[in-house]
C-alpha cells in the first residue's frame, strides 16, 4: 500500500507584517475602515504557500 505524505509550507514576506500594522494604525488614527479588497490583494502577494508531496 502506498502512503502519500503532504507537507505544507507557508511563508510570509518580510514587509507584510509592517504593512498590516500600518493599515491598522491608519484605521485607528482616522476611524475609517480599510478597503478589504485592496488589503486582501496585498496579503495574497505577501503569503507564499507550497505543497510538497512524497510517496513511499
């Protein structure tokens, strides 16, 4: 019987945490809500997901 192992690697770019803190700070400062479509676009650019499959 074959067994497949799947390893998931999630990496965040160095600038994403600073960007999210900046957005949060701007929201606190102005009292406005962020444009979640735009924030989501940056999050999608800043997170890398890699699937590694090995069969034994």
